[in-house]
């Protein structure tokens, strides 16, 4: 589990993105970053028009954060007998995904030891980092602020504010 039910993001989600087809699994609660970006509105003309594609970036260097992933991404199990678990809001690689852009979530995908009020940065592999790495003079993007320290299960509340 990477997200606890304690969260708030009314009307600040983004549903204009598709999850990458190359990343076949992803846990909820991480920061999705841009893989490819369309021009203009780039909303997609039909269900298979993937103009805006996101994934958990392997490196925060040069990545553009889009939001916190709210659905688990699981691979297709069989070519002829595959059922998506809609009750758990599961999606498949290449499906539309929901991302939180503003609000707060309680997640355990954290690198480092957060302090209450500390700045939250985009980390590697979709994690939220407590430190800003410098890559060629550029620092990793700020995605919000930690509201709590880590509890005994490794979860912390993070206030998300992504443009």
C-alpha cells in the first residue's frame, strides 16, 4: 500500500494523461512525470490517441512532475482472459490515469527522513524526496511540502502543489 485514505484533492485532479505502455506496473502514491507531451490542448481525439504520456521517471534530473498517481497500474495477465479490477481503481499500461495536482496525500513512497514543514522534491522512480539533488547546475523540482514526519508504518502526509 502506498496511499492511506486520509487525503484531500477536491477538483484538483488531472485526467488528461495516459500511463506509459513501457512501465507495466506502478504503485499508487508516487509522482508521475512527463514522458511525452502533446501540443495545444492535447486532450486526445479518441481512446487510443496518447498525446500526453506519464510514468515514474527513473531519474529526477530534467523530469517534469505532473501529479500523484491515484490508480495502481498492473500488467495485462492474458490476451483473452483479462479483467480490470475497477473496484480497486486498477488501470492497465496505456490507460488514462488520474493525477492529484493540489491537495494532500498520505504516502510511503518517500526517500529520506522528512520533517514537518520541510520541502518535498521529485525523487527517482516516482518517490518523494526530502533533498534536492543538483544535476548539472539544475535542482530537482519542488512538488510540495511535508506536513508530518514519518509514522511507524513509514507514511507521511505531503501537501502537493504542482502547477
